């Protein structure tokens, strides 16, 4: 039997598959893949000659122990219905759709289930993968899954009830941060300087990267960072006062909208 099956090779499916191979935890020969657009399978074969491709989702599911379901949320149930007769009691379904519950999947498939929320940051082997297991998953299976995920991220086990907020903080956050930085850049562009957009973007991105490095490598708290930069009576202090006054309402509103959508 092949170790790992992938169903769906889009943004997340390709990131996980390529990340697992690159990390060296698994080889292409240990993977079988199926996706909707069959021509994509040829490209994957060219890139990873030893990889196994399946004619349909059921074949991928039948031949693998761990099956990563990486299709759009609205397609998950259709795919599970398609593969359920190809699963055994030892199959492990790993679903990355935040809006589909473990219970939904167990009800449909009667097998072992893992809920996983990856983050785009795993493209550079950074960030956090969130996981939650149903009771049928053994310690050995959980250890194997975490060995895979540790190759591309840090792993955090959380309760399924906490997935909503945690997903915002790890998986949606790259999109949120990019949107915030874009507003920062657009506002800088409105300030009538001779700096080009490229100059401004370079300054912002490099400084954001450096800030994240200082926070993580020196275990510096947010308040310590603010204190170190915002000298009393200086310019940063004035800017921070504006954020403190304006941003709580904006972020509360954002969480209200996004958490309601879950
Ligand atoms: N994007 C993120 O940052 C992120 C983060 C965490 C979780 N997620 C979750 O990850 C899942 C996938 O998201 P994504 O961003 O990777 O979406 P995506 O880029 O649209 O990829 C979806 C893939 O599913 C494949 N597919 C669709 N229907 C199929 C079927 N019936 N059988 C086999 N394959 C099928 C598509 O195949 P073809 O391309 O071959 O047509 C496509 O490759 C979603 O549930 C999403 O909520 C996404």
C-alpha cells in the first residue's frame, strides 16, 4: 500500500505535496495523487517521475493509508461520497476544509479523521499547521502526521471548537497582513514624496520581515518592541497613539464578520 494519497492539486494540495517531498520526510514513490484536471497529472509526473497517479479519486483513496482531501469546501462532501466505498477501517482522511466538521466526515465515511488547517506560510517552511484528531487516530498515526507537518511548519494540536479563531490567526492571517501592509503602502503613496511605489514596498516589506525576526528570535514582546521604538515625545509615539485609538474597533469588527461566517 502507498502511504499518502492526495485528492486535489490546487494551491494547498500542491503546497503540501511539494513541501513534504522537499522536507525529505517522504519520497514521490510513497504518494498517489488524483485531481479534477487530468492534464495536471502529466506535469506532476514530469516533475516527480516516481510519483503514482490515479485515474479517479476512489483509486487514490483505495491505495493510500493517509488521504489528504484538498478540494474546495463545497466539493468535500461530493468527494467523500465518491470515495467512501474505497476506504477501510484503517484509512485516515485528512481534511483541510475549515467549514467541514470531523463529525460530518465520520458520518459520511465511518473512518479515522484528522482536521488540518495549513497556512500559505508553509511554502517557505514557516508558520503553524493546526490539527485535531478524532478518537480513532492512534498515537502512532498522529506521530506520523506530525512528522510530515513538522517538515513544513510548526504543529499545534487544538480542540475542534477553537478552529474558527485559530484559523484566522494562522491561515487567514497572511492574507490579513498583506491587506494591512497594502493599506500602509497606499497611504504612504498619498503623502506626496518622491519615493516610488517600489521604494516604499521594499522599505515596508524588509522592515516587516525584520520586525517579525526580532520578535521571534529575541522573544521580544509587542509592548517591548513599541517601547524600544516609540521614544517618549518622538514621532513613533504619535503614530502609535492613532493606532491605539482607531484600530481596536476595526479589528473587533473584522473578527465579528469573519467569525460569524464560520
Ligand atoms: N488557500 C489557503 O490559504 C487555505 C488555507 C487553509 C485551508 N484551505 C482549504 O484548502 C482547501 C483547498 O483550497 P485551495 O486554496 O487549495 O483551493 P484551489 O486552489 O481551488 O484547489 C482546489 C483543488 O481541488 C481540485 N478539485 C476540485 N474538485 C475536484 C474533484 N471532484 N476531484 C478531485 N479534485 C478536485 C481542483 O482540481 P484541478 O485544479 O485539477 O481542476 C483544485 O486543484 C479548501 O477546502 C480551503 O478551504 C485553504
